[in-house]
C-alpha cells in the first residue's frame, strides 16, 4: 500500500480489498492526507486478529507517533511491525525480495518526503524446454539459463543462451512520486519505468502557487515523463479547485502523450 | 461535537454539517473509534482558513499527540486551540456558558475515560408581560424575575414571582455515556436528564464478554436509565456482530420502555 490517508479502510471495503493481504505500507511523508488512516488501519488489523508481520517504511518520526497512539489506546498488537526509515536525502533500496525490489527516492516537498519505485527483478527469459531436453541440459542449469548464462556441455562445448531460451515477460516497474516540487532529479530516478505516477496538483497557470506549496503542475509532470523516457504517465493529487480533471490531463498530454488520469477506484494494468 | 472517529469529516459532508460551526469538541477517551478523526478535522479547519478559537476537552495525553502530529506536518493553524483536561477520577464542570454548562463524569473503561453531560441553565420562567406593565415593574427587574425572584415595589409591597411570570421552556439536558462497564455511579451523575445516550455494546447473553472488555449490555443500559429517572434512553455503540440492532432495542425496552436506537444520520429532538 502506497500512503494511507484518512478513510483508507472505507475505501478498502468499498473496492473489496482485504486488509490481511497488505504486507508492506510505504508512507511518503507526514502530511495528513498521506498517513492519517494508518493508526485506524493498524488497530483494525489487530481487531481482525492479524498474525503476519507488517512492514512499514516512511519518515523517521512515524514509528514514534504510531507507538504512542497504540500505547495510549492500550492496544496489544498480535503481530509485529517492522519499521524501515526512508532517507530523505538520497535514493536507497529499502526492500529486496525474490523477484522484486523497492527503492525510496528523495523528493523536495515542504517536509521530508520520499517517492517509491517498485521493480520486478525476476528472470526475463523463459526456457526453450524442447531444445533443453533434446540437448540433455541438466535441470540444475535451468535457473542459470533463465538468468542469461550460456550452457557448457560436459564435453566443453558452448551453447549460447539464446539457443536455449525464449523471450519471457519483461520486468515491470512502477514509480510513485508524490508530493514534490518540479525536480529534474526525479527524471533520473524513474528513468525507463513502465508506469510513472506523478503528482500534478495544479495547472501551469498556477505555477507560482505550485512553487510556493512545493507541488508540480500538469505540464511539469508531463515534462518529467518525457525526459525520463517512461512508458506511461499517471497523474493525480489534483487540487480540489479543479472540478474537471480533464484540463490537467490535456495539459500533461501536450508534453507527454501517453498520460492517464488517476481515477478513484480504477485499476491500471501494467 | 462528541467524539471524533476516523471519517468524521466525510460524515459531516454527507449530512450537510459545516465544520466552522463546531466550537467545542469533547473526547471521551483515546481509543481510535473516538478520536482518530481529530487530526484530519483540525488540519482541514486550518485549510479552510478557520479563525475562531476551538475548544477541545479530553484526556491529558490528547494535547501532546495532536501537537506532535500538527508540528510534524509543519501545519500552522490560523486559530487557537484551548485544551481542557478531563479528570478521569471525579465529576467536574468543564465549561460554563451564559445559558449552558458541560460536566465531565468519570467512566470505568479499559483506559481513562469520561462521559459528558450538557445542560441548559437558562431561566425557565418567562415574563407575564401584561401584568408587569400594568404594575409598572421596571425593565431592570425583568432578568431577576425570570430567574425566580419576587418583586418588591417602591412602597415595599411584595408581589410574588408567580404573579409576574409564566412557565417557560424547561431546561433540557443530554448525557453522553460511552465507553463504560455497567456502573451504578453513572445513574447518579445523569439523574433526571432529558436524554441519556448510553453505550450498549452487547446483548446480556454476552455479559462475560462485556465485563472482560469494559462494556455494557443493552439490559444494563436500560437499568441505568430506569434507576436514574431520565426521560428517554438512546442506545448505541453496538458490536459489529449484531446485524439487527432491534434485538438490543427490545432488550433495553424490557427494562426501560422509552428507549430509542441510535441510527446513523438520524436527528433526535429533545
């Protein structure tokens, strides 16, 4: 889960998502719309009898605030929380799994803030099983082939990897960049991701307000997408002043065509 | 506003209530369903440009938690918050206005907790203006007559109050009692109030669970209402296990007939 504003539990119920399936919660910064739903979500997880470890990544003060709220309510959590402190100054791999990794990247907002990049890191090749079996490649070699190695037979003959494998699924990546002022460093962090979510709080005619409040305009979000060579851009975090988000969409699309509008409850498939 | 669980802002919007009309927030205790909506409500009030003082009464640690959350988010509130610490050990008048007062009363829950009693304290008599004018009672006397004094004319003649006044509006009172184990002290605190809201988390067949979690059964809530001689009882705070709250209503009514069910969004006129 990326950020957890007030009322997140209600949204989970509305969209049929189960809290026990959430194992990682990544909090960008400590403004209310990004974490005020967290105490309620955690205490509800306790009420539902959760046993599985929960990992929470976020700014340094988050653990203290949550501990205090949980202790004052005399809540005894039946599960462990593992906290990861995100560095607001430099990019950092904060989690590494078998076939994925999560990186936090520094953003420039009014208070310490980091974005997150989620990357699949599994093998992108799949075995050409017919050829492997015909040549008698031992099963012990299969993972090495999927990782890109060439195969050397017992009689030292080299069989190149591309004879034994086929193109598999390309690893996907998702960057979640909110809240931030326009910052071209972001373009280098998110370079080449499959889908970039970037905040677009204002239209570019409100640039002065964007600079003052450390937010980005739709035009600037499009520019970051264009510079960084991402496949698609998803814009959101719109100021409540905009009743028709299509204005923001058109502005971003004027710089980066493959832009989508983040709509409540909608699923975006990478 | 009595308590402020997560999502209170959404409910205010749903029922067309305006946050700027809220001047007092009374928090019974620091379990999430009673205060997790408060940080969001306060920061939204700031966003909406509130200038008026806000008074918050609640347990001692509340100020520290809210200060910390507001400071970490670097929010600068454009209004003052006045905190009142409620004594979890003994009843205490915490606010006195021109024609009302608010009392906090100690409850017995798993953590420090107080209920609140809101009482009108205005004059219950209105002037019999025809008689007053006929007898030439000076206008300066009017407030004293409404407060129940007899009138003495310039020539020392005593005119009894009941000749100069009529029955006016009876002062109303509302007691908000949640969360608590069954406690007959509560009956003495709320004695004679117009409307008693009392938590009724369980049916009486779940008495053991009620004792264990420091909650009250519907039967017990009815009993408190009967002992204390209130006019009406409003029960709420039902366990999610009850899909039909009428079971709880019938149980409370078996002891105290004039019982109502607290329903979301419904207005109860005293």
